[in-house]
C-alpha cells in the first residue's frame, strides 16, 4: 500500500514515537488524523505537520469505514513488557499483553477483509514516557523514536507480511546492514 494520498490515523501523535511516525508518513504524502489527550501539544504537532500535509485531530468508528473500503493497515504498538515479566511493570505489561491478544483476535476477524493487522515492539527509546517511568535514570544512551519509526512505513508499504509481532529496532538494523 502506498502512503501517498492515503489517510493514516495515528494515536499518541503529539510526541515520541507517534510524532516521529507522523512526520515520516507526512513526508510520504499521507493525509493524517492525529490523536492524544492534551490539546496543547497535539495542536503544536498538528501545526508542524500541516506544513507538509492535511491534518485533522480526532476519529472514532474507523473500522466500519475500513471494512467498507476493503483495505487498510492497523498497527498496534506493544512492548517487551507484554511478553517479559518486569517487576513494577504489571499494569503496563498486562495491558500490552491484552493489546497483543486483541490484535491477534482482530486479525482473525479481519481475515480476508483486505485489512492487515500488525503488532510492533518499538524497543527501548529515550522518550518522555520512558523518562517519566524511570526518573533519575540516564537514558541518553538509548536511541530516539526516529530509529523505530521507519518500521511503521515498511509495514504499510511492503505488502508481504501477514499478521505478526515485529521488532522495530531489529527491522532498522536489518535495513541498515542488509542482515
Ligand atoms: N519509550 C520506550 O522505551 C517504549 C518501549 C516499548 C514500547 N513503547 C510504547 O511506544 C508507544 C509510544 O510511547 P513513547 O515512548 O513515544 O511515549 P511519549 O513520548 O510519552 O508519547 C506518548 C504519546 O501518546 C499520547 N497518549 C498517551 N496516553 C494517551 C491516551 N490514553 N489516548 C491518546 N493518546 C495518548 C501522548 O499525548 P497525551 O499525553 O497528550 O495524551 C503522546 O502523544 C507507547 O505505546 C509505549 O507503550 C515505548
């Protein structure tokens, strides 16, 4: 699927990984629907992205429209905490495990519909969420979200994968080294 002239809905697009993916999608000519909870940061992101593409905030009830068009890609962002047990990360890990299973079920429900479903673990990143989760810990050695974001372009544009769990930083390493 080409991103050019298609519409992408990105939740959590005001900062971090979501904003980085929105920038890449905008550069490739996708029109954007973006969402987050805090309107200030969201409007700031929208103003930046509008320099490259058409942007609106909000969207519910997307799936019926995708079904009607018989095309589309859903990418849910998970974490290694959804499969590994980290002390103190129970709520977060359980919600990610639930999201992964929900995605698996959705992929079954959408089989043959033309809509693809993927789960992506972006890997450890130096973002606001991670800094808040581990106050006082030096995260400057971690990659930023710009390393993980290109995987979200490949999954849309390369129409070669069925449902699966992908690791964005491993995909970036393969793209760089060819291995
Ligand atoms: N950073 C890591 O090391 C890491 C590792 C593994 C997985 N992840 C996953 O990667 C994703 C992006 O995280 P990030 O590190 O890029 O975080 P971030 O920099 O803090 O950005 C999070 C974005 O999500 C929005 N958001 C948060 N809660 C929301 C809600 N309930 N509804 C709608 N929007 C919401 C935030 O805006 P508002 O606050 O205004 O809503 C913001 O735009 C998350 O799913 C996270 O679990 C991150």
